[in-house]
C-alpha cells in the first residue's frame, strides 16, 4: 500500500447537508467579460470556477457536440459505421450552401461518409453536415432532436431547450424547423449543463480529441476539395495558440443571440480541464474575445490550483484506517478505491476527512467502508454531480471477521 500526503488538517467525521450548485464560484477572483463561464475537472467534474453557471443561454454551434456524441454512440451501437454513405435532402443542401452559415457545400445526389460529415461538423462547424448526420442516425431532424432531448435528460439536464441538430435558430433550417416552436427559437443550455455534455463526451469517447485538435483538413467531394480551418483558434498553428495552455478541443458557437461561445478542453499536469465561456463579445468575424477570455480562465486555474493525483490503493496520511465494531481486528487499513484527481487551491489550507470512522464487522478486503471528503479552508470542494461535496470511496485493505455472539454480548454489557 502506497501512502500519499495531501493533508494539512484532519477533519472530524461530519455529515454535509444538501445544497444546490451556486451560480458563482470564485468569481470575485477573476472578472471575465462574458455572460457565463465555468471550469471543471473532466473526470470528477470538480468545479474550479463559475460565473452565472445555471442560467440557460443560447449555445449556437456548441450544440454540435451533442450531435457528435449521438454519432459516436450510433457507431458504438453498430447502427452505422464510419464508412456508411448517405445523401443529403434538398433542404439540407439549401442549408449547406448558404454562405451566411459555416458549411461545406454538400450537393444533391452526392454520397458522403459518416466520417466525412463528422469531421466537417467538428472542424468546419458545418451546419449541413451536422443535419445530415442527424438524418442518417434518426431518419429526420425532428426525430433526432427528440433523441437529443432524451439524451440530455438522461444526463440529468432538465432545463435545456433543443430545436436543431446544428445549433442554428429554428427559422434558419427551413422546412426542417422543429414543428410547433417559434421561428426565432434557439437551443439553450446553461454553462453547467454544457460542461456536462463535454464531460460525458470526453469520458465516454475520448477519441473525439483526435478530431477536435485538427487545425486544417480538406473536405473531399469527388473531384472537389474544400479547405476546412478549425474555428477553435487556440489550436496549434492558429492565431490564438498558446503553448502554455495545451488546448486541444472542443467547439465554438456563434449566433446573434448567443454572441461568441466556446467550450474548450486542455491537458495540464496529467489532468484534463473543461472550460465554457458564453456570451463573449463578437464585434466581427475576426474578434478573438472568446479565446482571450478562455486564456484568462485557464491561466487562473493553472495558477490557483494544484492537481493531486490519487491512485488506486493509495492511502492518505491522517486517514489511513477506520475502527471496526465487533471485529476480531479493532481497525482496518483503508485506501483510495478508484483513481481520481483532486484540485487543491494553492493559497488555502487543504484538508481531508472521512464520512465514517467506525464501521461494523465483518469486513472483506476491497469493501467500501467509508468515503473521503475534501475541504479548502472552511469550504468543501464539490463537483457538478456532487454539490454536497466530492466523495471518493475508501476501501478496506484487509479483512476481519465478526467476533462471536458471546464476545458481542460482553461488549454490550461492558463496552468495548
């Protein structure tokens, strides 16, 4: 068993009462010029920064991450393959050739592979390509939007409004507009929920990064090559690249209502961060405001936090055992059950405690007997899925049997 020291203060056992995820978290330490912003750890969902994270706002082409997720899921479920060929409808061709939108120019009676459309959706933010993916997966735009709604509900996202597979306003997709919805209806999600989408995508389909990190690629349609340049200008080779930030995804989004949005991700000291900025300035097509704000957010996280990697079977000094009631052994050693990363604020006292310090025999090796929780100063560290505080399971490193009934009776009479 390997010991890891991450504690400066051992806390007593406590019960943490339920609370909602706050709208703002450490927002007073970083003033971002956006409507909403957030940073989380991609694996635990630990909240590292938040500004107005619960308000649903237009997400524009960040929508395409849900479309990408459902594409990868359909491939995983063997409903389609990367080489499946599909042809666009007349309405999809109209959208794909509208120069007001980001696109690759799809053509009637031409066939395109799922891989081509997936790449165009993520790199060029091609609206027609995203719609054709939806058509291939669900048979119609309406059916696909219903599938999108069901998927986010399964992730616990309750207040999303979804109308199009590509993120364009409902009126912009012509006869494929979602029936019964307002013409100006746009897809809405909060920064918190958008981060959950990114978290599910990265954790379940980490291979998406292989595509989102591509800065340039040609879209080949028979004899025609259309150059694609990623709208994520923070990638290597593009104008907002910063080698100190290591951004390799994910997706931008822009409409008049949304302003400039960006859900990004970056690797840092063996961990991965997801950021969301929504409603940044968008003075013109060359405005880098969303990337400038993301740079500030990532720099804040890198400066203010230290990621602590906790490996399976590591023990935390100060919390290395629990007492055993009615056990042949009075204590059992404990350790981290599953690998995890906790981000420690560098300018505050960091401490850890156990939800249970006494457990009932019998105990078997590997059994979850308690949970570790973490605090910075007097405040708990929490995640999007664990607003009451991040809890990591603690497992028994050894086994102990239950003492016989006579000894238990003796303990009952005289204590011990």
